[in-house]
């Protein structure tokens, strides 16, 4: 089956929806999305979106904070663009209907309330209580629904990009093959411009704050189509995910520490005291490593987040969502500490793109967490990712609209291959898929996690190679199936992370290797690029 549009967007988080809304007056848009349209990391974002909104703040300070977190690997131009466009991005979200918390104590009571998070030298986090992402996703989805030029196909999983020869045999992206889960068919969506907005890859790891959709599909699809990826070793672990036997992936926002909560070992020791001048508001990698070290030293399964210094009324009004959820689980955060552990949270690397989010494959763009614009360097500053997603998706939309006519004629000249792989259906030996899912995620957690060693990385590489071959074989032999597609992607993305981590023989930002504890600017003050072959 074939569908056609001017623009195909894969993913309905903040990045994909911003792109769709920004190009809809230039042509038809199809958004395909893996599950229900709101199932995304965006929907889970609690803290907020960083932007310079207060008179006491400045672009220079936000730029400096971002560069400091990125430890030499941020692309300064990308940071400047995002930060300077921040206030405009917030206004754009408000124009699309997002309602953010206001500060009643400000003159007139109508200016935005600004939170503070780790690594930020100022209060600059625009938020909607502790449900910022849900509010943004709600607003963008209703704006999309009201737009007759945009259609959304839910339960459609992108499998592979359509790569076709255009005019003069020029290779380009002509759309995407997707599994229509409900219809039980593979649909080929042909388009002049294709945009990957598939989010992150937290599911590569055993413990993650990410939703189930985050299996690195966009990185895997682009890489298989020959597009280079950058800095895949820089995976951010959020320091404070709820530790609870029944609940997976519930994040305790960094903003809780911004309000005065502190981390303690189970014996009551302040974990961050003496570790970093900003103590509990140190950059995330520093905090996650300190917790990891404490847990490895004490053998405890978690540490505690102590909120005794924050007034109960403030906790309930600032964090109503976290408060209510914890009450349901029998934890009253106004009276008792919250048990927390670190978990895989954000991919700082991704598909290599330029400042308009073009990839190396003509007609293909990548936006949001799946893309590497260079904004985050070796570590992302809190709340900078929603900002990056809005600013760069709008830039991508401008660039894509400008080349639409040219891309239309490329597409007209292109051969348009239909899906030639297997038909959808259940995998006959499902146990093999389940087993390999578990193996990949545990391997990545134990061997390629917060603290790394060369030996563990080499072992991880030796172990993932046969899994990759086995999974490729399943893909060629078995019916197309959601679990198999995702397994194929997490195995490939895991391999890309391991190869990148092995290449970088230093410690920098999120990448900490015990064998090379120092940073080495002489050899590694540059991005890790995998362009089909070995990293370089
Ligand atoms: C718990 C949590 C809290 C966070 N808090 C903050 C915060 O406060 N501030 C901040 O700046 N950042 C925060 N982040 C990070 C931020 O939310 C994400 O980086 C951002 O939302 C990513 O947006 P996106 O549009 O790129 O991807 P997502 O919002 O993850 O959307 C990805 C979309 O792609 C779809 N998709 C994936 N694969 C396929 C496929 N194969 N086929 C079709 N569709 C596919 C998914 O279904 C989904 O619709 C948080 C992240 C998490 C997990």
C-alpha cells in the first residue's frame, strides 16, 4: 500500500509536531507515530524548557552554562542559535496553546514563573507545574488536529527509509516503509521530504526514565541507510529515578533539588558535599556518578532524596504530579525521603545533522533527541532539550520548505520501491526475541553504563556482535513484528554506543572510563563520527 505527502514526519513528540505545524502551510504532511499520538518522552517531561526570560538573566550566561556542561564538545553556533531563539520558542509554544505556570508575586501577576535546575546559574526554566511536557504535547496535538493539512497515522512503526535514485541517479530519501500494526500491513509513505523525529534510545538500557517507544529507531534507520551518526557514547543518566519494585521509569525531576532537596546515602551522609561546588545542583553526570559510586561502595540498592528543607506546601504546589503519584505508592514526600536510583535518560549524540537539521542523505532531516546538532556536547544541560527541539525543528521546517519544489521533482524522477521484505505477523519463536531483548539491555547496563572500563567495553563488543548477526537473521526469516523491529534497533544502537565508547580513550562529560580518568584535549577535543565503518 502506498500513501503520499509532501512531508512525512516520523514521530509525534515536540520535535515532530513542531516541524509539522511549521510546514503545514507549504504542503501536505503525514505524521506517522508508533503508538498512540501522545506516547513520547515529551509527554513525560516534568522540569520544563530553558529560556532567558528574566531581566536579571542574559543570553551570555545561558550560553556559558550550556558550554560548561558540554565540556568542550558543544558546537558553539548551535548553542548560540538555540539560546538566542529561546524566548521566541516559548512564545511560539504559547501561540500554539501551551499554558505555562505564572508567578502571582510578579507585578501584574502574569509573568512566567521560572524554575531553577542543576547547571543553570539563573532561574530560567519555564514550566507548567511539574507536567510541562504533557501541557506542550496537549497543545501541539490539538493544534495539529485543527490543521487540515496534517494527518496523523497512529500505530505505524517506521521500519526502513525508502532510498531511491532521483534525477541523474542521485541517491535520496523518498519516504519510509512503516508497519501498520492495526491493519497488519506494511505501508510505504512516499514524500519529497522525510523527517526523523523518533526521540531517544533509553530502552537500550535495563533501567531508563524513557517511555517504551524509545528504542533508537531513527538512529538505526538512518545508519542502515548510510547516514553518519555522531557522539553515540554520550548517554545521559538521570540521577533520580524512583526506586520502586512495581513502577518502571518514574522520574523525580531535578527541579526538586532546585527547590532545596538533597541526596543522602542510606546512612544519612550528604552524597554531594565536597564532590562539586554546586553540591546537589552539580551537572547531572557528576551527580549520577556520585550516586553510582555510593551504591557500589555501600552495596545499597538506592539512595535517598531528602526534602526536609522544603516546606510541605511548596512541595505540593510545585510538584503536584510527583506528590500524587508517590502518595498512590505509599510515599509521602513531605514527610519521608524518596528512594532514588540513576537511569538512562537522554542521548546527547545521534544522527549527524547541520544547523538546519539536514542529514547526509538528500531529502532526509532529523530533529529533536534523535539528531545531533552539537548543542549538548559531552553533556546536556537540564531543560535544554525541549528548547533545542523547538528551535531546530522550526529551522528544519524553513529549510525543508525552501527545497520542496526541488525535492518534488527529485521524487517524481525516483523509482519508488514498494516494501520487498517479509509480511507482518507473529514471530514463531517469540522466546528468542524476549531473551535477546533482556540480554542486550542488561549487557548495556552492566558493561556500558555510568562508569566504564576498557575491559568491560571490549567484552560488550564481543558479546553484542553475535547478537546482531542472530537478530539480522531473524529479520530476514521471520514476519515483520514490533518486538523484532525494536530488538533489531536496540542491538544496532547498542553496538554504535559501544564502538563510540571504545574509540574515545579519555573521560569527558557523560563518558567516564576508569582506565582514562582524565580528559585528553590533544586527541579527543572532537566529535566521534561513525560513517558506516569504524569510528573516526
Ligand atoms: C521522564 C523525562 C523527563 C524529561 N524532562 C525534561 C525536561 O524537563 N526538560 C527538557 O528539556 N527535556 C526533558 N526530557 C527530555 C525531553 O523530554 C526529550 O528529549 C524530548 O521530549 C524529545 O522530543 P522528541 O520529539 O525528539 O522525541 P519524543 O518526544 O520521544 O517523541 C518521539 C516520537 O517518535 C515516535 N517514534 C519512535 N520510533 C518510531 C518509529 N519507528 N516509527 C514511528 N514513530 C516512532 C514515538 O512514538 C514518539 O511519538 C525528559 C525526558 C524524560 C524521559
